[in-house]
């Protein structure tokens, strides 16, 4: 697919196999997602701009290349946090923003609840992080927020993507590049990726629901 890059690497495939396995315990699942974040960051920044510098080695001066600028990482809460350590191990001085959305269980719409990011993202490379690109609603909503702050150089990094999610993202944001470790078949009636791996946030953090507590209480009363 145009503007979609699927990573093909045996080490990625092995980690995907383990996180798909329902018996993988939470600490191992979380570590594997972090490691996949390294592979995603490596591929997503392959063409990242650099600048030339000179440094003094213990022997003599040397011409070197450094990153030309600091990118902004925007993990989509909750599960996007799992990819953050891996990306930061590739570019350790990146600026970290946070965007909070949860999925309404009835409409599958993305409901925003938190945003903390720079005021001006013009001219900055921005990487949105979200392990599962299912319906694409949360990803598209996050990209809306980032574009409203001036972002034009946008990438979305995910562990697993579904065709419906990719289509939704590119219908709303046709120039956004998507980097993923796997492209799965489709979605089920609940909007989960098939075969997928279940709810990434719940499996990563050992929780039972991705809904905020106050939202769950309101849902019970109605």
C-alpha cells in the first residue's frame, strides 16, 4: 500500500509471535512491545535529517553526523506508552507529547480526555505511537490534534494494522506515513483486529478495561 511500510525482519516476526500468544505474561508482553518500538523507530527514522559536525576523538578530530533536529513523539494513551522507551533508545532527546483517547464501546468513536504537546509543531517531525491501528478512529483524532498545532511531517507507528484502519487514516490524512510490524486481515464486530493480539493496553498493564473509571460509572447509570 502507498505510504505504508511493513517491517520484514526475523527478529520482528519472532516478537510478534510471542505477543500474539495469549499465554505471554504481562511483564514479557510489555518488554516485547518496547523492543518492537526500537525496530519501528529505526525504520521510521531511516531518512531522518542529519547535520555535519566535528568532534575531538582521543586520537584526532573527526567529521561526524548528528541528528539535525529533535522530533516530537506523541504516544496515544494508554498503550502508546509501550512503544515510547524503544523509540527513546533510538533518539534519546526527542520531545515527548501525550494524547489521551479511549474508544467508546458502543460507537467505537475516539473520545479525547487529555492533551499535552508543544504549541507549535510547524517544521517538526512528529511520530504518533499506537500499537494497534484497528478502526483508525483514535489515530485519526490524534493526527487532527497534531495538525491543529501546525504539524505537517507526520508518521504513525504501530505494531499491528488492519486495512480498515489504514483506509480511515489515509481518508482523513492522505500524506501521513504508516510504519507497522504486521498487516492483519480485518476487524471483528467489536472493532478488534483479527487475528491481532487482544487489547494491547490491558495486556501491557494488567488492567481489565481501557475505559476511564468515571466513564464506566456513567455507563452503568445509563
